[in-house]
C-alpha cells in the first residue's frame, strides 16, 4: 500500500490510501509523471492538493500542466513568461491566467491561482493541457475527428468512458449522443497526455498534471495514453475523492478522501435541459 508519510510530505497527514500498486513513496517522488485529481468545486480538496504540491522537495526541474488552460493558448502562456521572466506573486499569477485564456466564469480561480503562483515562485514550466470546448464539441458532432486510441486500448476503455458519461449526466443524455461524448473525453485525455509528454521532451524531469479525477484514472484516463506512448514511463496517480464516493478507489495509485461539498442537486439543470431519460434522439 502506497504511503506518503515521508520526508517532505509528512505534513500531508490524513491521506486515506486505496489498495494500490506496490510502489514506495520514494518511487512516487521519482515518477516521470504525477497526476493529481480533483473534484472541481471542492475547495478543501484543492487546498490539500496545493499542500501536496508545496511540500514537494526541491530537486528535479518540473512542469505543471493544467486542465484549466486550453491547448490553443499555450503560445500565449509562453509569450507572457518570456516577457515576464522574473514575475512572482499573486498578481503575476493572475496576469498569466488572463494571458492564457483562463475561463474565470467557468473555473473558480481561487482554486488554481495558488498553484500558478507556486510554479512561478519555483521556476516550474506551466503548460496548457485541455482541448477547447469548441474542439470537444466538434468531436461530439463528428466522431471521425476524435484522437486515435492509445496502444493497448480495448473496447472496454470506450465502454467505461461511455458509462462515465451516462453517470456524469445523470442518465439524461440521449443514448445516441453518448459514444461521441465519450470520444471527446478520450480526446481530452489524449491532449493532456501529449502536453505532459511535450513538457518532458522539453526538459522537465517531472511533469505534474492538475485535472479532474476522471482524467487521472489509471484505467481509461490520461495514464492510459501515457503508457501507450511510453510503456516504461513511471506514473503516479493520486485521486482527491470525496468521502462516500470512493467506489473507484482502485483506479488510482492512492486516494485522499476529502469531506464532500454540500451542493445543489447536480442533475436538476440537466433535467431541465434534457427532460426525462431517453434512449435515442439528438
């Protein structure tokens, strides 16, 4: 069972660990790729993940890849950093987010700003990782535009993604739309994996992804795409999972159980949009 109670990470007590691969914590810290999940609206989970990041010991050159930056804005992020090489602090972090097209109306900036500021403070590379909404919608409309599956992928991966789409949309999305939406999710994962690989190719010794828990799953998330391209890569995935929702704990190398958020019924808006569950239609 993976333990994070080691030098440099001992302050992160309370990490509830799932049955995981027999890797030592030292091996996790030596990983080529670290994937840190999130429940997007759970600020306690974000705080714990930030503490995990901040506790990383000095050492290897690192890169931080964000789901919250679209790949099409990577050039803008590079230009901002080239023009602001010594920029530090909360104000600089917000300026970078603005330059990189951070969607302040869609993401809670206070959950991500500290990580951007930490990356500036420590000189880590900052990378965009996500497909734009427009590109994802294009795939959902035209499945032929989807990224090819990684090596070793099977129909089980597509089936699992389709099941996740149904669950994530409360069973309300017309069944005819589910496969294309799953392909869009697979393409998002492929894009994040490619961004991580590019950061490593550009010299980062260790690349860290910040993304939703669904993206950091070892079975059909970003790790599957990393393994398909680099079978020998050392990959560590940590899910920040709300207590009571740990059913898929085995999908990660380890989990940190965080208190659940008291939120409105997430299915209410979808019921207004889609109505009753349907088997077909557009």
